[in-house]
């Protein structure tokens, strides 16, 4: 048991004496320069700019599948990376590009809606990207008509 304590004490003593070196002497100049360049570029963000942020499907029959393509452009200074796109419910499914969108380039976000619900329907799609805000949104709307149609009580 004494040997275990002695060994642990020696390891601790070596660890503490090894930390006495001057840490500033270990810094490499090229690493400082790379960090400065990285920090200077940290203020450059992509900008996700949609041609339209809302789309109305108008009147549709219940259960009718519809889709719309939202076109966008990266008007920022860095490549745009879309990490995720989600909707407010499972009836709306967005699809986004996997590859980064270079500054000045365009891309498309496909939004599919399955026609569930009744009457006026609004769905929001949230896009998570490396923009300065971090999230952007687009909206779809529709008026979902009943399959039966109006009834006559006369």
C-alpha cells in the first residue's frame, strides 16, 4: 500500500514540475498568424436571400399533394451551408441542397405539402444555416377544401 502512495506522489510531483516551463516560449509564430487570419474571416458570413419568402397554393382539395420550389441566392461573402430545414408539422417536407453554395451562386429549397388539414392552412419552414442570424424562414399557405363539398339542408 505504501508503494502505491509513493508512486502516486512521484507522478504528481513530476506533473507539477513539468508545468514550470514558460508557456509563451512554446507559441509558434505561424500559428499566431493563422489564428489572426481566421479571426479576420470570422466576420464574413453568407447571406441567404430568397426570391420570395411566401407562397400561396390557393384552393386545393384535401389530400392533394402540392409542392413549390423556393429559389435563393447567396449574396454574402462566404460559402452558404444549409445544415437543416424543418417544418411546423410532418405534413410539410422540405428538401435542401447538400453542397455549399458559393457567394453569388443560387440554389433551391423544395417544399412538399400533403394537403392535410381543413380551411386556411399556414406552414412555416425553418432553415438552419451558417448565416449571421443562423435561421431563416419561408411560409406556405393554402385553403384546403373538404372532400364532401357543401351540404344542402333544404
